[in-house]
C-alpha cells in the first residue's frame, strides 16, 4: 500500500519520497532544539513589550494634556503682532495705524485691544495729526478708537498735546477727551479739562476750565 503521508509531504514540498523515514528520536530532538531557540526569543519579546508599553501609555497621557491645554476660546480669538491696519472714516479718508499687538477681547466681539498703537490722521489741507499711546481699544462695530494711559498728539505745524485718554469717532471724524489736556506750540501753553477736534474742519475746541499762557512777544504790536 502507498504511504499517504509521504505523498502529501511530497506535493506540499516538505519532503522527497525517496528520503529515508525519520525516527521518533530524531523528530523529538528537532522539536526540543526548536523549543530551546523559540522560548528565549519569545521571553525577550514579552519583556520588551512590558518595557515599551508603560512608555507609550505615558506618552499618550502627555499628548492628551498638551492637546487640551489651550483654554476654551483661545484659538478663536484674533491675535496679530507688529501689524499695520487701516481705518476708513466717514469721508473715505484712510487712517493708517500700527500696533505691537492686536488681540480680540472675546471671540467674535470685534473689540480689539491694542498695545502701543500709533497712527496718522490726514486732513483735507494736507496737514496731519499723529497720535500714540501705550494702550488702546478699537471697536469695529462702532468705529470708535479709545486711547488711554497717556496719549501724545503731534500736529504737522509743530504743536504737541498730551491727555490722559482720547476717543476718536471715525463715523463723525471727531476726536474728544474729558480728561486734563495740555497743548504747546509757538504761540504758548494751554491747559484745559478736555477738548473736541473736528477733523473735516481742522477745528480744535477746548472744553471746561482752560488756562492759556502766551509769551509777551505775542502781545506786542509790529513796529
């Protein structure tokens, strides 16, 4: 009779029909040799997994903390640095401003906090006013600029002014303040409790109690 095991082994490419039959002792020796080689390798693999898995778990936890670290709404707020921005007033004049930082106070509020804002307000007669302050806010909904913590104003004719705070309404092209204001130019020194400035008319009005100090030469007539 045919040995079916040999025939199957031949067609499976495992063994030639002509090769002699292995003894049970030979097969057992081969099995034991394979076990001696495989078991240490398997043990090493398991030990490696035990070492790596805690590290992977720790890394996963660290990544989860990093991802959730930003506060709610932080990524939705507008933030820009060293930025120039332009505001168009009611007469379509473009006012150029710069700021070190621009940050939206709340997501979608369109109320911008400005760090070290400065800008130039052009007039119709080619004169201009430069304004700057350490801090300010600009409301995009109302087109109202609010400068505070010491506002400095420089007029193109050489006059300078300071005030604790100032507002500029771009819809009306009007600047105003209700805080103490000082102005210095070649005509003298002025102190007032506030002021109003109308950009389209290039008109400055001092409000509240106002003190004007003028040099004596201003009162002398021409000889």
